């Protein structure tokens, strides 16, 4: 049987990209202005550039190479990551500046606002990991636009209703992105045989490129967690950097140990080393404002690696057969579970440090999580329903995890 749809993306992708980019240019021309020679949190934006660069490397290079582990989806894993990231960042800048536009008529941008926008984009890239290989680039762009919109709305609700600090709201990106992606892949799942996933494989070459992405993420994660920390309090940013590094170091060691212990052959699993060693950075990032002691960060990193590695080993396959929820990059194990662990650690540390306000803080903290998960699930359902429309030309089952559905390879022979 021939393909259900023609392989060309001309009638859908090109118009969407041109419409979005021309629209963004028009909005930026009338409502966006560059803000310079200002200080925020006691630092100038000229000295803020190295941290912005670190976050930029994580979003573009780290997530991009991390998605190249599939044998026949390497071009799409990295190429679509860049395309989605730059579009989502432009959209996030606009959404984050709506409040400023309402009061001032203009949206000022600077390096800090670019960092915040890229962190919103990181949440979308996490969500896309759940459906990677099973969607076309039109789907991915729509997912990014809707997910960033939901995440910015969630951060605004937490700040407005519960007076959550901006840093704490933004660092929930791991939880929001993971549950958004899980609900999205559940809605988009097509009933039938699972043979459509036969191309979901990795080898040593693609694994090497994916490991390169892990290395970049691991190296720059301390900047990611500390970039928005208030620099006016002495030692706060340094504590965030040190805590993140220690959590990452412990999670790398623990992930290796648990991977060997859980393997029937007693060998290291490449995917475990590529993703689970990052679990400590995720968990300590969510609990950053509460972690003050090195042993706390190390304990969080240890527990996060154990939970993430065991989840990778057993959870992904059970979710597919029990809930028809196929999670390509296992974002639940990489971001969802460690994020929830970080949230729990934040709660326990705060209660331990201040018993007088323990109950009040616990209720406040639980509401924060409930709002985040509820909105992420709701937005995931809406996005999934929109993407099920045949107008977007979803890929045929046999074209899952295949670059040839979207990329032109001149070296390949053409059948006549």
C-alpha cells in the first residue's frame, strides 16, 4: 500500500513558518525594544552574557545532540530541535512581556529576558521528547507554541494566586514539560499493533552523538540552575552552583551503579548513562531555593539517580502496554520523577527548618504542584486533540522514527 500522504512538506510547513516569522517581525517592530545599561540583581547585562551563553548551549547543543540516539532519526532529532527552539524562544519573549506591554506599551528585552524565554523553551523541548519520531515538524512547532503558552500561564498563575517566587515557578519546567508530554503522547497514541516502533533503535554511532549532548548538558547545568538566582545575597549563587554540581556528580556515579545492578548481564546501559546521570540536576533545580547544605544536594542527587534509572529500566515498557502511552525519550524518568522528587525534597527541607509554619507552607506547596500538574495535563489534552486533526498530515505508521520522511538525501538512489 502506498503512503497515505505525499512526502512533501511544502503545503503545510513552509506557510506556517513564514506566517509565524513575518508575524513575529511585525510584533517586534512595533512593541519590542532592547533595554541596555541597566542592572538587575546587582549585575550588569554585559557580565551576564557568559551565563546566557551557557543556557543557550544547553538548549541548542545539549538537547539537540541528546535527541540523536535513534538510528534513523538523527537529522530530525537535532535539526528539529533547533527549529523549534528558535521559534519557541521568540514566542516566549512576547508572552513574558505582555504584562509590561499592558503597562508601558512596550516590551523591553535584555539578556535576562532571553534566558527566561529559553528556559520556557526548554520545557517545550522536554515535552517534545515524549512524541519524538512520531510527529512531523508542523506538529512540533504547534506543540512548542501551545506548551510555552501553557507554561507562561502557569508561571503567571503561581505568581499571582500563590505569590510564588519567579525562580521557583520557572524551575517547575521539568514537571510541567514531562506531564504535558505524557498526556500529549497518550492522546496521540494510535490503537493497533506496536510494530510501528520497529525503527526505534540505537547503535554505537548515534549513542556517541547522544552522549555528546549529555556531556554538554552535564557541564552547563550549574549555570542553568543558578542563572536566575538573586545575586544580591552573598553566597546564594555560589551555593546554587556548588549544590548543582554535587548533585550531578553523585547522580552520575549512582546511575552507573544502578544500571549495572539492574542489568541481567551486569553491564552499563548507554541510555542510562546518557539521561539518568542528569537526574540530580533536575531534582536539585526544583528544590534549589531550599537546599543550603552539600549533603542535602548529594542526597537528592543520589535518590534522583536511583529513581530515574529504575524508571528507565522498567517503567517505559509498562506504560506502553498498560496505558497506551509511548514515551520515546522516557521524559517521565528523566524529568518527571526527578522533578517530583525535587518538589518533595523542597517540602521536607522547609518543614525541617521551620516547624512553626510547616503546615501553612505544606498546603501552599501542594497547591503549587496541583496547579502545575493540572494545567500541564489540560494543555496536553487540548494540544493532542488539535494535533489529531488530519489537516496536519501526521506521518504514516511505517514512517515513524525515519528521517527520510522529512529530509532530502541526494546520495540515495531514486526509484523510477
